């Protein structure tokens, strides 16, 4: 089945630094790639997504880049703040009419003041 | 106030007992999902439903069952056949397949 690998599993940065999380996938026909943020004790929430017809999308301090040839996509957070501390999940929409979203294992980001 | 509601928030079960987790949404979404969350393993798909009276198995469906008799409701039954049921269960819904998932607050099941 579809495999989504996410790295690193934990990431610690100083406030103001950048953070990058990368995901790779195996289904070359996948065309939708969202990122979810889950703060401690809360439900996951969508923070940004990208479709296969573009290579990059930005929303203020966060951006996602997609390399369809290499089958990987990355989340970039610039000027990190303590409130960015959370678990981040990438996901891939499986193609072929299954319409199911497969998640990576998650990255625990800690931003230290 | 639109949203997705799961109940109960915490549940304890003895081995050998079935338990049903409730998931209700008033967002008028067609698709609904059940995920299991374990530490270090992300969100794993148990079952999903794209439309009323239809559902498909996810990656870890063994020991679970669902129904989708109403658009608003997608209950999950954890049966005694599920070998390791202690986990955090998240229900979600979306307008379509390639759209934002809206999650409930989750149900934490502990088997004693």
C-alpha cells in the first residue's frame, strides 16, 4: 500500500530559526498533499496544503514545496515562535478512486525561547 | 455552531467487551473517517465513508466495524477481536475527498 515517510521524528530549534520537515511518498499519481498541526491535547488542524499542479505555496511564515519527480514535499516554517511547538503531520491523498488520506508518523517540533 | 462531536471523551473497557464510539457532524459533509492515533505512529486509517450507506476499510480495519445509516453519524465499534484496542481514536469529516479534514476532539479508550 501507500507509504508516507516523514522526517525528522523530533526537531528542536531556537526561537527565530527556521524549521523544515520532509515527507516522501510512493504513489506517483497522488495529487493532494496537506499538512496538519496538532497542539498538545488538541485535535489536528489543517495549516497548509498543496496540489500537484504547483511546486510551492506560501502562507505568511509557513510554506510547502512539492517535488513530484522525486516524490517528496516539505513544510518550511520561518521565524519560529514558541506557539509553533506542536506535532506536525504530512498526508497524501491516495489516487485511484480510493479517496483516502494517508498520514506520516508525525514530527514533534519544539521551539525554545 | 457547526462542528464534529465525539463521545465519550474517555472510555474504559474490560477485555472481551465490545464498545461503540460515537461521531456526529453538522457540517453537511459527505465523507467521514475514523483514525487511530498511537505514539510515534501518526494517524492510521481504520474505516472511511464517502457517502451514506457506504464505507470502505482503511489500513487497520481488523477488529473494528462501522455503519453509516445517516449522513451526520459514523459510529465505530471496537470489538473483542481487536487485539490491542487501547488508543486514541479520532473521527473526521470532509466535504469531499480532496478537501480539509475537520477532526473531533477524540476518544481515549483504555482496556483494563
